[in-house]
C-alpha cells in the first residue's frame, strides 16, 4: 500500500514538472502559428526519421543480446525487441521504470534471470552515458563558443541571477556541487561502514556487483568489434534522426550537420530529465538551442514539438504492438 502511494506521488510530481516545463516552453508562443508551421512539415523526412529510429531499435536489441551471450543466454531477437518496445512505452508513464519492465518481460518470455538482465541494462546505461560525453566532446571541438554560450545563457546565467551581484557564479556553482558531492559521499561511507547489513548497503552492493558482472561480459565477448559497431551505429542513427528532421521545415532546412550534432546533445539532455518521455524538458531545451543558430523561438518550438510528437507516437504504436504480440505468444504457449 505504501509503495503504491509513493509511486503515485512520484508519477504526479514528474508529470507536474513536465507540464511546468511545457508551459515554460510555450508560454510566449502563438499556438496557432506553431500549429500552422507543423501542418506544412514535409512528411517524407518525418517518415525517414521513423525508419532510422527502427534501425536504432533493432541495433540496440542485437547489442543487448550480445551482452547476454557471455552469461550463457541467447534470447530470441523478436522477444528482445518486444521487451525494448515495452520498456520505452513504460517510460512514458513513469521515468526509468522502462528498464525494469523490459527486463521483466524478457525474463518471462525467454527465462533469462532477472538479476542478470538488470546487470546488462546498467552496463548499457553506463555506455550510453559515455557516448553522450563523447558526442558532447565532439560538439565542444566543433562548436565550442556556441556550447559555452548555451551553458552560460541557459544554465549558469539563470542560476547566477539568484546569487548576489558581483558573485563569481561559475566558481560558486562548482564549489557548491563539489561540497554536495563530498557530503553525500561521506554520509554514504558512514552508512555503509556502520551498518553494512542495512537495506541501502545491500542494495548498493547488489548494484555494484551487477555492474561488475555486466562489464565482465564485455571482456568475455567473442565479438567485441561488433559490439563497438552497434554502439556507434545506434548513436549515428540518433544523430540522423535529429538531422533529417531539419528538412521537415523550411526554417530549419538550411542547418548543417554540426547543428544536428549540437541539437542531438541538448535534446539528449532534455530526454534524460526525470519527466515522462522528456515532455516539456525536450521542447524547452531544443527550442532554446535552435535559437543559437538564428532560428526563431516559434520555429524552434515547432521543430521540437514535431520531433518529440513523432517519436512519442512511434513508441506508443510499438509498445501496443509489443503487448499484442506478447499476448498472442502467451496464448499460443497456453493452448499448445
């Protein structure tokens, strides 16, 4: 009962944050004008972005199977894809629950131990984070001034306004972040050493063990080259999904690949926000990022809305498809 209440509160809180960010993104916009721009979007490029997304899903499923093979498991590609679709679908309801959902789905259909699956998913998330930093580094090399301006105007600047005049915002933010990190590390260390059998200690040790086991699977892989290929391919597809959508609107059609790389990074940060499906966060940060390339606020919102809505609808369709296929699969096993 208590866990249900906590889950409900989390859901409402995340949704409220998303709606708040959505309001922030749209508050000064003429909705009729934004809709007029979306209506004339070129459907060909939208359809192409959907196809590219499907290739990314397929590659991610293959890579996930590769992580399971050293553990002695090789689930079917079809059920692995269904599990992925369900995971993305679940994230639209509650952020981060998708990882648990897809592990539970595959454990049920292909009898892979749930804990082993959790370990592989954690490794995936770590690798994705590393790739995000790699892409961020590339953006810093290609568009350093623009990235610095974006962080100053949209991140550090707004925080600095809350500090007294004359304060070195960057220095104080860095000191504050370091102090918080050190305090958290100290408290965690005390908790683990004084009560090693506590729920928190056991959970952290379990997660650490799962991460270590996951990375050991990479070392035991026979096809490390293919694993690296799929990792790069997935992010290349993410980039192409972002870039080809520029051609949907006349206002963004002139933007080059460097702009696509920049929007991939800021969009990835928006989708990483703890809100359902990145709603609001993606719209705000992408529209703000596009303004650095001379795109108007209205055109930026139109682009962000177009891309986010298309990808969300795709996830919904694939999620429902996965539910139907898993239901039919379960019925087939029951009747046979």
